[in-house]
């Protein structure tokens, strides 16, 4: 690679597209590696616009990857959640991209769009590509892209949660949440939970986890107080930003991740918990 190679400057953009498309850091990195290899093999005369060329390659690779992974997703044991992205650590993300579009809630909603709908929506709504560019990338007509975007945006807008809490309040709430669980304080734990809270727990069939969402504060509180009695005593919990949301990450004493929990908070209550226990999705997390 020579010093004039533009690929490194576009890498954050390409990662941002790939991670939102796939919900996996490892898969996104694989797509970037394949994009780089194709970039190196591309005849110079065919690449008038590097940004357009690279965006096209990575998006089409992600669409193909999603199509091949569809059966795996359908057969996934329990709720599927995206691989946690810890925002405290340096991450190859553009600062202008809204953190909300990285949130677990947003990425889970994207799972209900087909691969092309997902690509059209992200390229237009998040990355501000014009319809002519999107039509070329997806091999669709501009009119078709407008229809796909309109349908996808309506679906996402109707279901997308709002995030409006302040960091200090989030810290106090999650500190109380973890302390009451570790101390076995049922009443204190219930004070942190919305009455209609929903817990999504992703174990992937690899480790024990609820295979369907759990609703109501009482059920969620009982589950946590029971399950945390079984947590190894050397696990230490740290507050973190996970996919742009307030979160908690548990680590074993040797630095291996045990779990990652992202929280959707409204007012002074936890409305939703997205908990990843599947060790295959935690491998990229470092203390």
C-alpha cells in the first residue's frame, strides 16, 4: 500500500456501513478485508470515485453475507442481538454519525428489513447518499430505491425508541441496578425497573439464557437475583457505553468478558435490557 492510497481514509465509513448492516464487528472486519483485496485488484482506470467504488463493494458484500446468513439467523436459539460495540474504546467510527443508529434497539429493528431494504435505508438515512448513488450500489432503479426507503423509514420510525436521559442520571441508575443485584435487594432493584420492562437475553444456545423475551419488573428482578447467585465470584462489573447506550460489562479476573448489558432508559427507569451472554459475540471486548 502506498502513502497516496485513499483506502485508510475511507475505512471508518466502510466499517460504519458494514457493522450497521451485519450487527457484527468480526463480520464487518471480514467485509473490510475483502473490500481491501478487491480494491487492490481493481484496474485504476475503472475507479473514478474511490468513495463510490468502495461503498459499492462493501455494501454488496454485506447484502450477500446477509442473504447467506438468513437461515442461520432464523435457526438462532433465543433472541438474536448484535455483537456489542464498546464505545469507550477508540472505535473506527465517524464522529458525525449519530450514536442512536448504533444502538442495539436500532440494529434489532433493522433485522426486520430485507438486505436490500436495509442497505437503502442506511445509505440514505444515516450516510446521506443520494438516490442515484444508492441505485448504482444496489443495482436498483432510483424510483425503486425511493419506494424501498419510504417503506423502511416508515417501519423504523413507528418503532424506534427515544433516548433522552442525561449521563449523570444514567450512572446513578445503573450503579443502583448493579449494587442491588449483587446485594440481593429486591425492593431496591424494582425501583430501577419500569413496570413493563422487557429483557432480551442472547446466549445463542451456547450458554444458559432465556429463550424468549421476559416482561414485567417482577419477573426480570427475580431472574436477575436468582441468576446472579450463580455468577462466578471473580466477575467484576464496569459501567460502559455499549452501542451508544449506557451499559454494564462483566469481566472475569483474567480479563475475559462474561456478559454485556445495554440499557434503554426513559426518565428514571430502565425500559429495556439487551443482554449478550454468547461468548462468541463477546470475544472482541477487552477490559
